[in-house]
């Protein structure tokens, strides 16, 4: 973390993040094509993707404090939505 970030200011964008979105897509596309051409790209099967999602969800849900915080946020949003609806 830089001193600017700790003072509440965002650090200036650099490198890839500084490029406009269209240029980022061009660079990413080129990298993907190159990886496929070299044979080093990995394509997930639906089963691999399902297992990866399950593994990530399991890891997140083990953090009870994090899950409780998510629940509180959802509860506040629901309460706000209910209060703003006409009776």
C-alpha cells in the first residue's frame, strides 16, 4: 500500500489499467490467441468449472464472520427496499 492509498487517495493507474477498455480487449485477445497457438491455454470443461466453483464457495463459506457480514448487508438492503415500496 502506498502512502497515497493510506491517505484515502487512489494510486494513479499504471500499465494495463491505464489503457482504454478497447485497447485492453485487444491486448487480452492477442494473449489468448497466442496461448492457444502455443498449446498452453487451458479450457475448462463444465465439470471442471463446477468443481472450481464449489471449491471457491466452500472456502468462502468457512469464514463465518465474512458470511455474517454478507447477511447483514442483504438484510439492510431488503429492509430498505421494503420501506421504499408503497403500501
